[in-house]
């Protein structure tokens, strides 16, 4: 009887370990996707803030430059700041962030002008 109890206990432990392995393997990709999504949103927010800062600084410093020159200078500044932080983004995404930052600044200035 004791041998049968030991066998049943070992089988139960084996089944629990197998079940835990299946659950972990099932949940792992989902958790990784969730974490990656959170990290991407956080990084995107950081890039947006840095883009806004670059745009505001370039706009304040370089009155004599044209719009395209200011845009390229803000883009270069954003790329340098991200590089120092070890963050890599494609050129198109950075251009979109700088463009959005410029639009945000212009909207803010228009609201301040209306008041």
C-alpha cells in the first residue's frame, strides 16, 4: 500500500510540474508582448518629449534660419540626444515626432496669441 501511495504522489508531482510548464510556456509570449508594448509606449513618450524640447530650443535660438533648416537642426538634435541614451529609432519615426512637436508648439503659440 505504501508503494502505491508513493507512486501516486510521484505521478501527482509530475503532473503538477508538467501543468506548470505548459502554463508558463503558454503565458510567456503574452507577457513578453505586453511588456514590449509598455516599453515601446514609454520610449515613444520619451521621444515625443525630447522632440518638443528640441523644437522649442531650435525655434528660440535660430530666428535667422528657415523652416526646413530649423526642422533638420531639431531632427539632428533629437537624434544626438537619443543616441546618448542608447535609443535607436528609424528616421521616419523621428521625423514624424519632430513634425508633431512643431505642430504642438504652433498650436500652443496660436492659443496664446488668441488670449
